[in-house]
C-alpha cells in the first residue's frame, strides 16, 4: 500500500537530518525520536524518511520486549563488517575483556550510519539509554520510534510528535485502500466515506481497515470511534473459526512484531502451508493484518489489544508463554532439518519431508527473525520447551558458523542459558584458533571426537587427526561422514592419496545419505586434492567444479574460497603459471574478506610456488614468508613446516641443512610421511659426508616405500647414482620413463641441467606428485618406446612385487551396457554385477548365503547417474545385479567410478572405473560396451 500524506512533515524532518557534503547531502549525526500513540504511523514515517536517496544503507532494528543492549550491538557490528576473530577471542575470555572489545568495536565500526530503533517503548529507558550511549555521541544518525517523549528529553534527542493524519490525507488513504481492494467501492455513497474517515480518527492503521471494510460494502452506521471500528471488525471475524484462531495467537506474540506465513504454519503445525497462506491472504484482504513488505505482515496494535481484552486479564501471561513456546518448538524442529545440509549430523525428524521445511538459504535470511524469537520470548517459555530452544539454537549456530557471522553467533550463545561450549568451537577453528577450539571442546563434558578431529587437522597434527577419527566406523552414524572426511584429508596430506580417495568416496556417499550438501562439497574438495597429488588433473578439475557447486548451493563462501585455492595447484599442474598467479591473488583477497587465516596461508604458499615456477625466486620467498606468518597466526603446524621446507630449498646458504633436518623432525612429529621423506632427500643432497648422505637417503627410501611412492623412490635412486658417479653428465633423449610420467621426466631433465651447472637442485614441483604403484592391477604389455638414455643418477626403483591374484578365489565386477548407441541428453542403462569364481565362498555352489552389497556410482565427467547407490548380491544372474541410468551432458568420452561395498558394514571391497563414448545426438553410430579402465580395491 503506498505511503499517503505527511509530505510537508517529511520534507521538514529530512531537511534537518542531512547537510551538504561532497557528492551531495549526507546524514547529520543526531538522535531523532518519533513519538505518538499506537497506530499513528510512527514506523511508516520512519520508513519514508530513510528511503530518501541522500541517506546511506539503513540498519533497521525492531526492538522487542525482551531485547537487550548486547544482542542489538552485536547484530549491528555484524552488519557493519567488524572483525570476527577479535570478538570470538574476547568471548572466550572474561566478561570484562568481552565488554571492552564490544565497546571498542562499536566505536571503530559503527560510524556514519543510519540506525532505526523501532518501537522502543516506555518502560525500556535503560535499554534506550545504553544503546544511545554507544550509538549516539554525534557518531550516527539514530531514529527512535516510541510512544512517550518523556524518556528521551534529557538525552539531547530531537523530539518530534507524530499526530493523526489530517482530514484530506485520511480521506485519500481510505479511498486508495478501498479502490485497491474492490472496484465497486467507488459506488459507495459519500456519507459512507466520511463515516469511515471519522471512525478511524486519522490513525493510518485503522484507516486501512476502514478502507477495506468500505470496499466490501460493510456499513459504518453507528460507528464513530476507533474502538467501535475495531470491535465491529472483530465481531465479523467471530463467525470464521480459522481466521479467529489465527488472530488470537498472533495477538499474544510480540506487539507489532513482523511475521510471515511461516509463522502461521508454526503456530498451526497440524495444518499445511496452503491453509496458512489462504488464511493469511483473507485477513490481509480486509487489512486486519497489514503487509509491510514482500510477504511480511504486522497485526496493528489496536486490533491486538482488543483481541487480548477479550481474554481474561489473569490468563494473558500464560497465553503469551504458550504461544512463544509453541513457536520455539515448531520452528526448532523444522529449522534443524535445514541445518542438516550444513553440519551433516543426520537427525531424523517427522518434519524432514514436510512442506514447512526450510532450505539453508531461507534459514539464513530468517536468522534475525529466529534470533528475535529467542530474545523476545519470555524466559519461562524457553525453559518450557528447552528441546525446541536447543534445536533452534543448534540450527542457528550452524548457519552463523558456515556463513562466518561470528557476531550473531556470539550473541546467540550469550543469549541462551547454559550454552554448549562446543557451539563456538567450529567458529574458533575456522578463524584460525584451533587450540582455543580444542580447549572449548574440553569443557563440553561428552565425547567430542567429531569436533576435535577437524580441530587437530586444522592445526596440522595429522597423527592426532587420524587417531581421533579412527573410530569413524564404530561410533554414532551421525558423526561418521564428517569423521571420514577428516580422515581422508589427513591421509592425503600424509602422502597416501589412493587410501584417501577410497575414504573420501565413502565420505561423499555417507554425506549424500544424510542430505548434507556442504559435507559432500568438502569430501569432493579433499578428493580433488588427492587427485592433484596423483596427477589426475581432469578428475581433479571435475571434482573441484562439483565441490564449488555444492558450496554455492548452501552459501558456503569459505568452501568456495578453498576451491579457488586448490585451482592454483590445478593450473600449476597444467603449466599455466600466469593464470595460477591471477587466481591466487583473487583467492587471497576472498580469504582475507572471510578472515580465513589458514586459507590465506595456503594461498600465499601456492602463490610462492607459482612465482618459483616462473623463475621469480625472490617473489617466491616473499610469498612464502607471508604464508609462514599466516600459519603462525592460525597455528597450522603442517603449513608452517612445508613453508619452512620450501624456503630452505630456495636458500643457497649452508644453514639450510640444519633447517631441513629440523623440519624433517617436525614432519615426523606431525605424521606427515611425505614431508619427512622429501626433507631427508634435500638433506642428503646437501650433505658432504657419505655417512650423513647414506643415512638420510636410506630413511627417505623407507618412508617412500611405506607410502608406495615410486616418484620419491626414483629421486632417492637418482641421488644415489649421482653420488656414485659424480663426473658423468648425460642428457635424457626421451621424455618418457618407465613410470609413464611426463611430469616426472621434465623434473628429471631440469635436475640434470642443474647438475651440469654444478648446482644440483631438485625442482620444487617434484614433490607435488605421488606416483603410487597399484599392485592389484594386472600388468599391461609395455609399449614400444624409443630407448631411454638416462643420467646415471636418474635411477628407477625396482618394481614393487605384485600380489598373487590369478589362482586365488576372487570376484569380478562386470558392467554391461543395456542400450545401443547412447547419445547426449538420452539415458543409457548400465547393469553392474559382481560375479564370484566357482571356488569363492560367495559362489552359487557355496552353501553359505551371499551378503547384500552396495554399488555407488560417481560420474567423473559432466554427466549424471541415477540412482546414486544400488543394492545387489554376488551372482552371475542379471536379476541379482544393480541397474543404473546414465545421462551425459556433453558428447565425447565419459568416465564413471563404481564403488562396491558390504551393505552391513560399509567396507569398500572394490572400485572400478569404466568409460563410455557418447555421441552427439545428431550423429548416431554403433558403440562398443563400456570397458574397464582401472580398478582400485582392498
């Protein structure tokens, strides 16, 4: 409904609120109090004032009956972008320190703003004085709406009495409402219009009610006062049970508090969302509830008061408590299902499939509404429905943590009674305080392995992270997906990417099962990191794209920033150093905005690698030093160790040997086998003494052999050959090697050139690849390649022994294409069977029954597969197999990975990748069936 009247009043007020400045008029810091009786239009006048173009962004704060200074100020600090780490650190300390930091942040960041404190009524002078003491002092333009002027006279505020609309403006408003509701209102006699205006007595809220009654032909004879008008309206609604029930419950909410159809759904959980929408539309049509924004309504205070007066006064508190309790209970149950998509802890709820379930994005947009539900509810109602309060608190904590809103998170935890310290631990961890996060978890008084494992991982202690997450298979299923994700990430950082891939695929499947989209994103991100370590660039790129989409769908900006950081490694793997530098700079800015210090550290680290790849060693050292500073700030010991390692490699001074030995020890303490092995190789390269060289290389070889890393073993053998024959300098005539890695061959070439120049140096990028021998693969005939003339010190390690497979009982995974000539946008059916050999216990000839298996399909190229997981039994017959439907989103070769596991325990038995050649829909031809590309089993 358009704002009608008060044109001269608005111009007069606006003139005093702004002054001439650079680029136009700017706000004048002051306090303006708009006071007047209920329904006179104070809020509407404030809204009209702040909509003027010369005023900047407005911070509109509805002040509820139970609001407090602290919660209001923390919300304003969040909206002003105040530093988050500082307030979280203060919240972990004593009350005096927290209050000092709170005031200091308000003084620094809430300046030059327009703040509206709406409905700050009589009876709350202490709240008003406390807020104005912080927000006023000539720093901001503060507009207050309230009923009384007496509370503000001694605070230096500018007082303005808001009176009823004049007769002309009142008539215009009634006519505008009536015309908007029904065309026939124009046929109403003039006397009816005059009676409507007179009855409302210039109060805008009631003028809207009168206009709606006029539109639908309700007579006004005998009605001459606002009370009589409200009584007449309520008498009409007494005949409509549904609408009357809604009005009664709304009347006992927070006065003048905004609400939506979701509020009505929560108050009537036995009804569906369609009923709530229709009922609210009916009430809004008659202006009994009035729309103030897109889908946001208020119940006019005169109507709410009249409804409450129809209920015995003595029962008012119990009615208010009951309504608040019902809202807490209903909203708490529903919002926790939306939070499942963020925190991954599956909590089955009867509302999980209901129409009232909210998405994470809706939950974020409604966060302040839900905070008000907690802050504005009587403490007795929070105690009455502690479970609903707990659900709502946990869901909001997840939202604030994921979206990086530390100020609202701190406000939430200080608002509720007996808050769990664990709710703040994830925010502390993400803001670079893993030690503080672990200390918080130590106060919880329950098993905190779920939260502790990520905290250990963030601090770089891989051994503790793996030890803490070792119970992922036996503990609560709600925590298993998160545990598996941390375990896979730690295995990747240890230098065991194949094991990491298996665990992370299991984690992704588990997250999908719980509906945790964000968890799927983090599992895919770490899976991509493992693929980068294996040199699988195409698969890593696809996984990073899927992770980015998952993070984008739930609004996880921090996750998106980490995808950008890992894209730096992907670009370096492709040899695109210039693009890597551009992405790194943008990612660094994004991490800085999110205050993700650990993200800044790793981004600076990769930025240094990009500079080094381009030959800019001084820039590389500078970036790595910045990375080291960030890692120290966030206590990431693994990041610090890798930074020290690479700085020592880039340093030509003799002291780098001592530094590398110290770093090797640090890697060993952290459980990073890969880092320890490479540090020892660098120590050996710089060691003049034979004994020191042999000790370092021998231990490095043992570590690389433990990892199964042929890349590392190749370099260890290369150093041994170089030490044995230091005077022979040959040149590689082929970029091929027995490992089939052009990346490794180019590194060996670079190393050979450095040796020829009497300055042997292993390229920094050599340690970015782990070439793992997969002993389960059947040997393929070696291709005919040009002879490889090697440096004497380019020594390839002996092949690791293959496991005996041919004569032992085993199962084969068979994949059959059931449709001919698959094309883009068309579906192709695939049948997966697990067929045991005759002497296998699962054979059809065995007496024991066969177990149920699960087969999970993951497309590694732009495509989709349904279902994600199928049940099957080991058998030759097609009826016991699992059928999948594959849809390609582009023509060309596609890859699908199937993971077969025991259904009862989740143990992964085998992984198979299969390829499909997909035609463009306009060019059909016969295709062969899918063929197994590679397998990975345990």
